[in-house]
C-alpha cells in the first residue's frame, strides 16, 4: 500500500469520526448543550462551545476531504484529539468533581477508560497521518534528485 493511500485511509477514518460526532451533536443539540453545561469549564465558554465544537469537527472533515488541505486537516485533527484526550485523561485520574460526557451518539455510552483508549487511537492516527504525509514529501524529493 502506498503512503498516500495510507494517509487517505487515515483521513477517511477521521472524517467518519468527526462527521458522526458533529451530526450527532447537532441533531440532539439540546442534550449536547445540557451535557456541556455540566462540564467544569468557565461559564463564559460553554455557549460558544455548543456551536464551535461541531463546527470545528465539520471544518476538519472538509479539510481532510480536500487533498490540498489534508495536512492542515491532520494537524487540526491531532490538536482536537489531543484536547479531547487530555480532558478524558483528567477525568480518568479523578481531576474533576463532575464528569458528564458531551460526546455525540453512541460514544456517550462509553466508559471514560474506554473513551481514553478510543481517543488515544484517533490521536495516534492523526499523528501517524502527519508523519506519513511528511515522509511521503521527503521521499518524493529524494526520488527527484
């Protein structure tokens, strides 16, 4: 399998993840808003996050679909997954008093330990995609010389 095919498969996996979670949040916006309101976040951040999180997920889908913007999409995916993974890790170690899950769809039913593994998997995929993308470019340059 070629490097660009692997990067494309990684992009597809991330697109499926982000489109599913964004659409789930938007379909059940009231529940997402209630769950987000229960998070231990600054109160001023909760209202904007109701729209920013699904919008960011959908924007990442668009970036990952377009081959010319795939690398920024992979970086954005890694950043978003790092944030989600960091939060989930803090929940697992008991940092927060309350731990409502504001994820969309069936992901909401996962335990936090399983969710941490799930998030780590997709964070690793994002980083792997970035690594392969850069190694692919480096390989192409060395082949030309």
